[in-house]
């Protein structure tokens, strides 16, 4: 691995601290999570106690007050141990910033301390059975009724859906607004609210330990005080947070690529065929040389974007490029690495089989790669 300049000594000390915790407290639980289809709340609380949730959240609410690079370290280390089940990045880097940036003081004091301590797990509900990347087309309704909103609708593919204690729900508070996105708002819905029903924990090709759920809202009464950021501002808030969300995916994808590549390098150096190590065949050498080069190219690009992001720069085009390129690389790389494992790559006892399945969704969620290319084209002035 080439030297990386994006992280400071403090970031690397934080990495070492978290790696010890992850290897002792998280990695041993991954097989059970993958079997059960969800994580356990005690591990979330332990991560919170150790200061690994909300590393970039404000100190006054219990956070560490660091920059996003501390969270990027966690993303890389979770990918290294293949702990995809525990969606720490969704919790800390995607959901929590909505509260930090748009919450009222009352909302922040009510919800942030629990999220940072791990007592409250966060989720965000955007996707619906008939609406994916086209967020303006959501059909969930939240109609004002005195001091409350009455919420009705269905969501699907919601990560942390089974274990979440607080979910940010995207809904139309003005179904007649034109254009439609102007009628969108965000509501904070607590677990256990009457009318909030958790559906199935969906079975998936990969990411087996990650609970991905259906959620239903049936005349669910949500206090008007739980409106986040103002009525009709939902779409604008969602768009403003997508830069970090897509950067998170790029960070995770390139880290997953590196782990799969490292395991494959070790495998080919020890596995023999026709009386010689697989690593001795020119095809193997060329394939792995190409993949190693692509990983370093991708890492350099992601590191450049990380530095720009913590500086507060607008890098919408860059993160869109990184999201599609790194996730596409992840799919190709895991396929090539599985091939080099031969028949053993198809066996579940070898992690590359899981890597291959887990990679499939990376090009789909947080905006499909086709959407990323549309965004890039617009940034190039090609409308």
C-alpha cells in the first residue's frame, strides 16, 4: 500500500484504538449477525461508550467534535473486518448529520446524546416500493392535524429498520405542491410510536447481517415538534447531505477492494495447480497487477476527495465519480478474485464468496451508478 497523507497522527492513533476494539468486540460477533440477519444492541452501546459513535458530532451533545476523517477511519476498519452488518456509517455519517445541521436545539438535546452513546440507533426511510432514486415521487403522506402530523405510507429497503430507535422519514406534507419536491418534509419518528409497524427483515443476495426492512406507517401520529428543518424543506436537506453519503460508500468500497485483494494475494501464493503455485502463472500475475494498480488509483482519488470534503468544498461531481467508479471496481475486482480462487471461491468458507455477493448492491443504493453518470454529465454542462 502506498503512503497516505490524508490522515494525521491523531487519526492513526484513533485507528489503532478502534482496531483493537473492533477485533475484540465486533469481529467475533460478525458470524452470528450474518446468521441472525441483524446486529445486537449491546455492541452499539459498547461502541458508544468507547466514543466511536458521533466522532464528528458536537462536544456539547456528547460527541468528540472531530472531523469527518475520524469517521472515515471507522468506515475503513469496519470494511477490513467485513463487519457490514453494523451500519455505523449510516448511523453516524448519514443520519446523525441531519440532526446536527437541521435539528432545533430541543431536538438535538433530546436525540443526539442517545445516538452518540449507542442507546438509540438511527435510520432514514427514503425508498418506497414504487420509488427509488426519484425521491420527488415519494407517496408517503404526513398531513397536519392540530399539533401533530398523521403519517401514512410504506417504505422498503431500510437499513437498521429492525433495530432503529429513531427513524428520519421522508414524506409529503403538501401533496399538491408544484414541483412535487417542494412538498417534501422530514419527520423524526420514534420506535414504538402507535401506527409505526416494522415489516419483514428482507432476505438478500449479500450483506446478510444487515437488517434491511419494510416499514409501514398507519395513521401514525407524529408531534409537529418532530418536524425536522421546516416544512417543505425535505428535498433540499436530502440533496445537501448526499455528498457525504456517496463519499462514505466510496471509502467503504475501496477499503473492501483492498481487503479482497489482500486475501487473494495470500491465497494464490499458497495454492498450487499443475505442480506450481497459482501465483507463478503469468495470467495470475497480470490480473493481480492490474487490480492492485486500480485500487491505488481509486485510493488516491478517494483521499483527494476526503481532504476536499473536510475543507468544506463542493465536490458533488467528484463524489459522484468516486461512487460509481469505486463500486464498479469492487464488483469487477471481487469477480476476478473469486475466479482466481477457483472452485473454493464459490464455497462460503472462503470470504471472497461473501465479498462477491456483498459488492452487488454497491452500484445501486445511495443513487444508482446510472444516476451518478447523469449528475456528472450535468456538472460538465451536458444538459
